[in-house]
């Protein structure tokens, strides 16, 4: 059976490489992005793949619900959800503004939670599903949560959300995990980053295609479990 995967922020950077990775595995890919034209342009060079563009605005809960409901009606249940969309503002606790914290929480926590609420019930009902949350080393307590304040705090909250939901789901073959792609050369990561988008995407695809006995409620980098 062909799996259907929804990837947010799929029109560029790590997200686009995640789209490519799942397309190579033969999945039906729903490329989520804020602007449909950007998604259509991004998928042009991925030949021979089943990729559909889904317009998703993570700042608008009602739009998320409507878009996912429409996608499920057309393409069926979503088997794999990859919460990849994100952004970075360079601030610290001394100069961060409340609106910056709110924006980071909306994109990194509230939006992913809304998406999970839409797709997880069907996963539990059929006892199959994979949810992959793209976090960051900046969101790791073990590493000190030492990045820009809004980004680091919201990614730590995304990690907490991952553990909370994974521990609450009573379905053995539904796997919910977080991962960090590392410092990747993208618009967000900057030109000095040492890792390629392809390297950053590999663990997301691996987690999305976990075997039935795979882990849940864990944090990964390069397919290795790391500490929260």
C-alpha cells in the first residue's frame, strides 16, 4: 500500500529534500507550503513523482483544518506527517519581543499540534502512522537550550509536545518522534552551515518509514537517538 505523507514547509531547503526523499520511496507526497505557486514551482524538477501541493498557513488554525480536511477527502488518510516548517529570528531574552515569542510558538508548536489533531485519530484507528517533528539542538535541555530565545524555547516546547503525545497514544504502531537536522546550509541556517539539505532530510525520511518495531517518543540526529 502506498503511504500518503504531508510535509509542511516543503517548497524549499530541508523540506524540499524531505519531499524528494519520500517521493523516491514511492509515497504520495502532499507538499504543504504557505503559497501554492511556490509549491508548484518547487516540484517541477521532481520527475515521475506523485506530488500534490497543499496550501497551508500555520498562522491560521481554521485554514489548517480546512486544508487538511479537503486533502483527506481527496487523497485519503494521511499516514505520515512531517512538521518541518520553521523560521529563525536572532534574539535573546534581553531584546526578544512578546510578538516574536508568539510567532515562534505558533509555527513551531500550535500549528504542528493543530495538524496532529487532524491526522492522529485516523492513525490510531487503523493502528498505523508516523509523525516526525523537526526540532533543533537549540531545543535540547542536554545541550543547554542556548540559541536565540524565541527559537530555542519554541523548539523545546515542540520536543515536550512530542513526548506528551507519544506517551498518550494507545496504538503500538503509531510512532511520534522529534529530530534535529543539525546546522544545515539553507536560508534559515545560513551560508556558513556545514551540512547539506540532503543530509538534514535523511533522518526525517527514515523516521517516517520506521518499521513496526521502531521507536516512539524519542529524539534523533543522523538516525541515532540523542538526549532531550
